[in-house]
C-alpha cells in the first residue's frame, strides 16, 4: 500500500506539498499540483482518513515505543507518563514493536499523527532514533546516545551501576564473600549497567568472580527459575555461593522458587537480592531485598522533558540520571557459619 511519502518521492516534492494538494491548501503551482495528482493516480494512493482527522491534533498526541507492555514495572511507567501528559492536555499512544520488525515503526510514523515520542525498547537501534529525530522530538529511557549533535534527543536513565554496586557492598558488609550474579538480556542497557556495577564492586572489594557464579537470564521469572534450577542440579551444597544477586526482581522471585524446590532455605542457605522493587517484591515469602527503581518518576520526568521539547522551552538542558536506593527486607542475612 502506497504512503504519502511514496507519492512525494515519485512526484519529486515534499510531503507537505502532497498534503497541500490533498487538502487544497497552500500555494502550489498548477504544474506541481498535476504532477502530484498523477503520482497519486499511478500509485493508487488512498489517504488514511482516520490519520487525516488525527493530523490536526498531532502535536497533542505522544507515542510510547516499547517492546512489550509486560512486567510489573510498566504500569508505574505508563501512569507517570499519562499523568503528566493529561495534565497538559496531551494524549498517549502506546506502540509495541516486535522482534525483527523494527522497520514497522517507520510505517507507523509515516502516518504522521504524533508530535513526539518516548522510546524504551532494544528492538529500535540508535540509527533509527537519530533518523526519526530529523522530524520528531524524542526522549529515550534505555540508552545513552553519545553522538546526537543537532538532534532533539534527550534521555532519562536509572543509575543501574550505582545500585548494583551498593548491593554487593551491602552483602559484603553482612559477611558474604561468595556472591553470585544472574545477568539480564545482552541487549539491555539496564542489564549491562547492573553487571558492570557488580563487577566493579567485586573488584574493589577484592572478591573472586568465579565463572560458575555468573548465571544467565532474560529478566523473566521463568528464566530465573530455570537458570537457578539448572545451577543447583550441577552444584554441590558445599560449592554454592552464600548470596546471589539477580539483576531484576522477576528473576529473583523465580530463583527463590527453584531454591525452595531444591530443599534449601532463603535466606538461611542462600541470601537473594533483586532489582526494581516491583510491587510483588514486598509480598513474596520471604519478602525480597531489592533496589528501588523509580519507574513512576522515570515516566513523569520523561513526559515533562518531551513537553519541554515540543513547546520549545528547553527547560532540561541535559540528560537526566535518576538515583536508586537499596530496600532491605527478609531475603538477606549474614551467611551461616559452618
């Protein structure tokens, strides 16, 4: 199906010129008008009337581009964005990308109904964001784009590295020296930052990082359960670490289930720590020690920054990194002495 962009390319004019012809507005020469009409006929272009109606309100509509709306912390993120947008008369549209379908976002953007976007998905690449930034104001939540000169792109991020460092320091102060780590997805900036903080703290405290103390996961409860279950199958009790730090709460909850199924106790045999402080973290048994990630504030600040760009006030002159804090609950204690 042809788009207005295809018509503009075939006619050798701008998209706005095609729009002027379609809406019979603006100053367009008769020669140009006929060229555009011919391109429309040859391409059998049919304007999207729904999009046409929304076009008038494009700057009142903001998109949140995510991989999926799944997982407990997305609720707080979306609430933070919506509360700010609605307070200022804007609306939110959520677009979920799919693996290996990142170019579908281009088709969505070609409809031309949004004024700006907030992006939080590893599916989208930096080059995509910089290309879109030629037309749209963009806030990213999951990356730090170094080379963005001349583009209206800003970021709000979490201090993942600091949070992870504080977890290791806390466990060390409890007396733990054998600390394992469960990683997150390889393409996640959050996961990379947390692993980096873990490694730096272990080095600073001169603690050994054994190869079998680093487990793989993908931020889901299922991956935490399976990873821990397989690890416990092949590891004798005497060779176990005394604490494990999972790079998000969902994996930590899955790991706790596997530990209990193996006949071990949290925290008597293994202390466990998560990251994010999802609502469920305080309700599981034992309640989960974790790092509080301010998702509502992340969403609300991202919305404020985007509105600042859309209204050319530029109140936020630089990117923002939000702080995190450790929440100590019942899943951690000093290691048992043998």
